[in-house]
C-alpha cells in the first residue's frame, strides 16, 4: 500500500523530468551536424583510449573517478529518451560530495576534437541531469564541447524518501551543479593537458532554476548561462499548483472545465491574434490581450458543453490572475491567455495535463515536494493545504535552498558572465510573467550592468520549454557562445517551427515550416505588411502594442 502511494506521488515528477528531457532533445536535434563532419570520430585512437582509462581511480576536483571508458560513436547518452553520440568520446563517471551525507554522481563527456569549452546541463522536475537532460550534450560533442551532467545528489526513484535528507535537499537545490563543475574542469585539465577556455550551462524548467542558482550563488563557475522557463520561485510555484488543484476540487460547477480549454483558447486568440499584424493562431504578446472568459458564460438554454458555467468562469479568471492570499496579496503570477490548449497527447502542453486532468504533473510534483521537504511525512494529505499557512512555512523551511530568486547578479556581471533567459508564452506549467518579473527585478537591482550581461527572449506560441503553436526550435548554445566570444549581446534569435514536433524531438527527419524572430524583451515581433508571414525576415522587433480593450 505504501509503495503504491509513493509511486503515485512521483508520477508528476517523472512527467516534469521527461518534459525537460524532450526539450533538450528538440533543441539538440536542431544543432546536430551531419555525419560527414570530420570531428565525428568513429572511435578513439589507442593513445586517446589509454589516456581516458588512465583517469580511473584519480581524485580530481574533489571527486573520485570511478570509471573512465572509451566509447564509440553511436553510444547512447541519457536515459529514457536518449540520444546517440555523434562522435566517439571518453566517458568519465565520478562521485563527488558537498559534505557529510552527500553523494553526487557525475558524468563527464570528453570528445577527441575539443574546442576548449565546457557545456553543463541541468535537470528537470525532481530529477538531476543524468536522467534525460544529459542527452542534450550529445550534439554538442560534435561541435567539440566537453560535457558534464550530474544526478543532483540522488538517484531517481519512485520514492521521494531521499528528500527527507537535508544534505540531499541542498544538493538538489544549489550544490550539486557546482561540485560537478569543479570535477569536470579538473578532469578536462588532466585529460587534455590544459584548462577550459570557457564554460557554458543550459537548463530549462527546474534546469532553468539550476541555471539561475549558478549565476546567483556561484558567479564565477560559468562564463555564459542559458535559463529557460526557470522554476526560480520554487516554493511559490509548487504552492500555486496545490492552490489551483484545491480551487478546482472545491468550486461547484467546474467539474467539466478540462473539456473546454480549446473553447477558451479559441475565443482568446480570436480577440487578440491580429495585434501583431498577422492572423496565425499565436499571440505575440499576451499581455496586450484583455480577454475575459465571462463572455463565454452560459445563457439560459445554452448547452453547457459549448459555454462556461459560472464556476468555470471563476476558475479560469483565477488561473489568469494567479493565487492570492486572504488579504488579496499576489503570491505568484497567473497564466496568460493562449496557454489553455485543448486535447494533447504531449504531457507538457496545456492546463489540463498540468492542473486539471491526465497526469496532473504540477499537482503530483508539488505533492511530492510538500510531503517530503516541507511536512517531512510521505503520507501528507494535500487536501489539508492552506495557502496562507503552508506557503510561508515552505519558504521558511526550504526557500534558502530551493528558491533562485535573488535579483542581484552584480557578482556574475563583474566576472563577465552573460545570461540568456527565455520563456514560452504558452507555458502551462510555469507562468511566463514570473520570468518577466525576475528579469525586471534583475534590471533594477543589477543596474547598468544588466544591459551588458542579461537578455530575456519571450517565445510566442511556445509551450513548456518546447512544442506549442509557434516556433519553438532555436540554438541557445550558439547564442550564448556568440555573446561571450564577441561581447555583443543578441537582440534577436531566430526560432523555427518544424513540421513534426515528435520527429524533431527524436532526431528524425523533419522540415521547417515557419521562422520568426524572438526579440529581446520588451520588444515584440511585428509583421512588416509584405512577404510571407512564415519567414522571419518579414518581421521587425518593435515596442509592444498597448493592451486591447
């Protein structure tokens, strides 16, 4: 009975982990080089293999190398949705520690044609990077990057009993990626005979929180960091999921809301789609859309499947607004119009899969977090959740370890660090406004340095880390490398929409059907009025449109 309860507890956490893994694969597929690239060696030379195996047993960067093996091209990297390595490489498995009670499993990937740079990846959900995000490293090996990932201080399991351990919470929160970086730099220096020239880090979702933790707490670790859809305010986010769940459970007449999301999204898009100059089913800037779901409220004689009950209107308004305390104070931003979705086989898309039906990933993740890390009781009942009582408790107990909300990035900027933030406007898991709020706080606290060290790119139509109605595939590694190398911040990033999201994620053949510029916030892309609306060159980044009536 207890085992079954723990299995259900982790269901949403596994979904969130998989979302980050798929996101990594999608972007990775965009970056992969052709098999004719000369840097893609089939196997290591005898001397390279011997040098690799010679790392075994060494103590480097505070970690012990448990195994170091030469792997051939095609070796699978990552678990679950893995990727085949496009080149041979030296595969290092090491164990590090941040202190008593800590055990961090680290994997380091060393290609034969090294470009002098290190590439680290974060995790997703309650998982570290070894469970899937490490697959993001695969295409970067072909570019010459060495890679590093770690398990965030715990092995993935259907039980969250690991989170009852304070050292494991801190490793998951902010320590593990730092320890992995120290180990990776030392291993690279030993293997290649020289230190890395530059180091970059990428993460989305909880990996985005990982990324911000590095910028905030370890400002000299990485030269460039990319944080996508960051779960930065972890305690607020998880509290929001539980708040939304109780709202749905306790609002009379909202029982069938999960079947009406497409109805809601269609109405919102119909009202605001052309604000960017083109009707394409995507809201370029949802902040300019003042959509009220009350316009869909049922009238006498209406079929309730084609309209909203008063209870459903209440819930949708609350989702747009975000949770508020009993005295009316905002706890966390709400979701924007356009993020509702309808039916989807992809679990990272739509309010339904995160909040209402299906895996209810957000609820399950938050239940796991609150039970283990806040209540210290795996049998904790989420029906007892009270926002005004439990959110402050969660923040007091785990906020210091888990919340990556410090806007003072001056130490990171002083080091010369560059940070790219990105977030999809259709994200149904982490409200896009949360990242805008963090960016604004950074700009205010960091001051003039923010202009030369931080950029935010909002992605219209992108769901959680990837997928969605709009262009969602772009190359963040090239963007951050170009910025660090040239010193010139990117003002636009070209994103593509592929003919098949699933094929793209699996690295199978697909084609580009639309491109669009992602603009440095607060600018948005506006159609020039001529040329194909599926080509980025026909759009210009301009100041945002005022909100609609």
